[in-house]
């Protein structure tokens, strides 16, 4: 019986979290990103790909909008524009 009671408590907590995420998607996404960053830091990046995959799946199931990666192109570099110049830079003057 105690195991059934523990399961009922867990299901109730999961449902409460789901309701919160649906009513406050930005805040829930922020908390999920913070938790993922904490776990990634604690595992020293060993499971970064798995953590990212699970985070996006949880956001999809809970209806939370996905957060774009940090930085302009997630790797710290700007993506080139169609002219070949990095975004945000001005082309050299034509002579």
C-alpha cells in the first residue's frame, strides 16, 4: 500500500507541474533551462546532447515554447549574410 500511495503523490505532483507549465509557459521554460544547465554543469558536459534532447522533448510534451540557443548562432559566431559579409558588419567601400 505505501508504494501505491507514493505513486499517487507522484502523479499528483506531475499533474500540478503540467498545469503550471501550461498556464506559465515562459516561466516554466526558464526553470527547465536552469535545471538543465545545472545538471549539465554537475556532469561537466558529459551528457550535454542527452540533456538538450530531453529538455526539448519535455518542452514539446508540456507545450512550452523552445528557447533558442544562447548567442547569435549558438557557437558565438555570426552567420554570414547572403553577400558573404558577417551579419551586422558593413561591406568595404567600393573604389
